[in-house]
C-alpha cells in the first residue's frame, strides 16, 4: 500500500477574495450611478435642517355630533394624519396636538406642501349612495316663456284672443303675456285667462323642459337644489362638497363629480367608509381602466355592499348606479347589473398614479373622526438646526480624527485596512441615504446625523475585533495566512452577536417611538447592517489578499503584525499527517 504524500496543506476557506472585492466595487458604482441618474446628489433633509412648512388645523364639530371634539378623537386624528404624511415613518414629518382643538403639522422642505395639505385636511369620509338622477354639471336654467308673435311692445294677435281687460275700480292682475324683459311665468299666472289656447292653437306659455331621467322619483326640494347647483366652477364644487360632507348619512344630497362634468342627486348612504378594511392603488392593464383603487370591506360591510348592489341591479339607468362619495364629491359612479358579493370593490375614474395612491392611502389609514380647517400656514427656517448640525459635524470630525490616530498608532499598517473599510462604509451609507429620500421619503435630521456618528464607533469596533483575533493567532506561533483564516470564524461570531444586539435595539427604538427619534433608530439600524456587509465582503477579502504580500506576511515592523512586537511563541509543530482544524468559539 502506497504511503500518503507528505506536504503542507493550504489554509482553509480562502475562497476568491478578488471576486468579492470586485462585486463590492460594482455595487458602489451602481449606487453612485443611481444618484446621478435620479438627479439627487444630496440626502433629503428634515425640517430642523432644511426648514419647511407648518400647518395649524382647527377641529370642527360634525352635524349631529356636538361633543365630537374631545381628547380621544383629537389623538385619533393626529395619529391618522401622521400615518398619512409619514408613510413608512421615516419622512420626519411631525404631527402633534396643541390645546383642546388644534393640531400642528410640520412638513420638511422638499415635500409637496399642497399634497401634504390635502392628506392632512381631507377627512376621507366615504359613502356609497344610490344615484337618483344625474345631469350635466352646469346650472340648469329655469324655464322661460318665448316672446309672443306680436311686435316689440308685446301686443299681437294673441292679445286680442285672450280677452283680458282690466275692470274699472279693481286692481289689474299681472298680465300672462310675455314681456320684452322675458320674466319667468309664475305658478299663479298659469291659471290666467291668457294662458288659454289662442286661435292659432298654440299656448301662450312654452312647455317646461323635459325632466332628467329619474327626476320624477326625487323630492321637488331636492330637484330644485340639483337645478341650482353649478359644478362648472371651482367655487361651486367646493361649496357643494362642504354642504354634502356636512349632511347626515341618512339624508339625500346633491353632489358634483370631482371634475365638475356631472352633478348628481343621491339617496342616503348605503355603505359607509368605516366598512372599508383596506385600499390600495393598482394599475389595471387587463380592462384598460388605468390606475384604480381596490377596496376590501369588512364582513359586515361586504353584506351591506352586496345588498345595495342587488337592489340597484333591478333598476333602470341611471338609478342602477351608485355614487362613491368622498368628502362630498363623487369620485366614481359605476353602474350595477348584478349583486357584487365577495367583500371587495374597485373605484375607477381617470386616476393618475399619484391620485390613486393618495386615495388608497387616505382610505387605508381611515377617516378622520373630525373635520378640520387650516387656520394658519407658515414657513419654518432652519437657522437653529444649521448651527447644531455644524457643531455636531465638528464633534464627529474630532471623534473620527481620534479614532484614526488610535488605529495608526496601535495597528500601523492594519490601519490602512480599517480606513479603507470606513471609507467604503461611508460611501454606502451616503448613497443609500440619498436614494432613500425620493424612494421612501427618508429625511436626514439631527438625531439621524447623531446615529451615523455613533455608527463610526460600531464599525471601528468590528475591525478591532478581527485584528485582535489575527494577532492572537500570530502570538500562538502561526504565520499570517493561516492566522487570517483561523482568526476569522471566531471574530465573525463576535461581530455578528454585537451587531445583532445593536440592530435589535434600533428596531425596538424605531417601533416604540415617533418623530425624530425614529430617524436616529433608522440610521443606527441601517449603518449596523452596512457594518456587517463591509466586514464580510470587504474587510475579510482585503485581509486575505494582503496576507499574500511580503510587507504583511513577513511581519514588517510597520505592518502591525510583527511577531516580535506581539511576543509570538516559537512556530507550532504539527504531528506528521495531522491536518489543521478551524474551530469556532
């Protein structure tokens, strides 16, 4: 039997460090390219650093609820507003109550103030109302009599046939004949003798214009309101929306479509917005409706929606439609041909992506329990925050300088590895924070800057752990290449445990806090994750490559790995045939 070959065995787990470093460089180049492609080269700043807009909203009681303004409803409204404007909770918008009936909303610069105003001011009171009748959005003119066949003075052949003469000593009743001023005929004049047919067989008053479909089924007072409603102007739509929003759900209303093209007479609310459990914007590519809003109802809401659509399906147009009314305006009026069961529905109506997402956002986070009006809108300056940022950056620069001095003095050549790793971490952190601004609305505020400065110490601590494990292996008498590989498993375990604790603390802090403290927690969590990425995919491969260089492998006095300076033991001797093992602490 042949004896096994003798020879040294290469250190384990060396892999392909060059490929890993190339992947990291490609990722960095991609992130930097993404910044230039998006046109965003600086992080989005919070209101304390960049200034912004502040709204003061005053709560108003709703009809039938005189005691609705209370502490519970105010807190509920503030929470809904905060979720609307903050989205994922990192946009750094601030929402807080002030006094008994005011809410202060601070929006950082760079946020669309108009869109934010709509988000916080819209009560999102949703209702599904059956359509009684609909017509064009312009004001319906009152019926007017046409001029008689006579001359300009209003006297013609028809006057003679009427037989109308004033009796002496009596007050003459108003003439039923049309005048040159074109006054509308009153109800009392319809019974006057002049209203009788003339010899030509034509009545002296014109017939009333035909009523819109379904008009016979609505009360005369509601029809009168519909005729007087003018949706063609912004003021008319605003007044109609305010009046409709302040009407009890059990009363019929007249309302405008959002674009003012149509106006509606609507019955009582069949399904309320509180029966909606969730909503989201979806692009409909199958039926070609464009952006739509899909809604899910609660179990009770699904039953109500099925009942009302079943009743509407049995009626003729336009009474087989239901109006989806949001804050007094009709956003859509789909027709129904059968009962819609299953607990879901879709709102369509020419939405853009932004308007569909806004509507889904407001419906998902719920309706405000109160209506609000904006009492004041002011611009917030960033003078104080700028001074604090300047002081914070000076403190961070001093701390970073002290870290660099310590690394160079203690680790010498290894300090280059630490500084290169810190540079990679800084590039990744900056680019990701910049790209997260337009992506999720992340805004960098003073606490977030503080979190980034704290992360410098966390990242430097990871390098120190790994370097010390390598130096321990050299003290045991091993050369650099096996020391790099044998020290990595033990250092890796320590680094993961340390970073996990930091990330867990950041996650808990982010979950239980609001406002600016969330910015600190988010930044701390992000930099902790990046620390793991940098150590695993940059620091370790770089050390593997440097271990092959003579300057480090021979233990130059300035390498930081000089065996004499470290007090290394004589080289270890292995038993013949025994293979080195790598154990993880």
